[in-house]
C-alpha cells in the first residue's frame, strides 16, 4: 500500500504518512487534498523544524515499463511504488503515419514535390523520439516526486540484455 505524501503550508515536503493518519487529518480539518495522484495532502500550518527521514528513489528502466519505488533508507520500507508505461510504440506509429502521408503527396498526380534530404543529418547526441519520450517521462516523474517528499539518494538499475546470447548461449 502506498503512503500519502505530505506538504506543509509553505509547500515544504515532509515524511510520507499512512493513509489512515492522512484520513484522520483530513476529517479533523488539519489538512486538505492537494493532488489526487500521487495522493498528496497539504497541512494548514507550517512545521518549523521537521524531522525528515532519508528516502531513496529507485528506478528500474525498461523498454515498455519503468518501475519507480521510494524506499525509506533507515527502515528499508517501501513508501511508494509505481509503474510508468511508455508511449514508445505509439510515437513510432504516429511518425510512420506522417511519413506515409508525406510520401503519398509526392506520389500523387500533381506538381512534383521534391524530397528534401538536406535535413537528414542528425545532430550530435541525437536520440530517437520514442527514447526521448521515455527519458523525459522518467525525469518528469523523478522531479515530481522530489517536490513531494525528501529524497536524498537516487539509484538506477543499469542492465543490458543480449537476447541472442540468452537464446543460444
């Protein structure tokens, strides 16, 4: 079960709390709902010197889904876990559709529309649009979680699979 993120009145992130305690704060009127996903409440008063526990953001990237987990470093407890589904194939299909329409315009019985190949050179550090989308999604969620809770460390699993070696070792 995911914990509830808490911000004080000045929008300073505090330690995530259990859903039951968050429900109690909401019914007593000491807090209000700030976001529905990830569920976040904002306190109606400021906390002067909060005692914050260190949280670690763990990322497990994949081609279709990236796993995100927030772990309490002191206790090892999972505070928040989510799966981020990527749009890689949707982006590729949209680009393919645009390419086919462009080629269709060139093939029609109208005035000749020359292909423009001058823009074919890729800049240094170029990434495919599907990979760029995947990277930006992960970075966006990491920044979003950093605004909601006190993250002190980040871990990312870096693994490459050689599928041919797995099939024929």
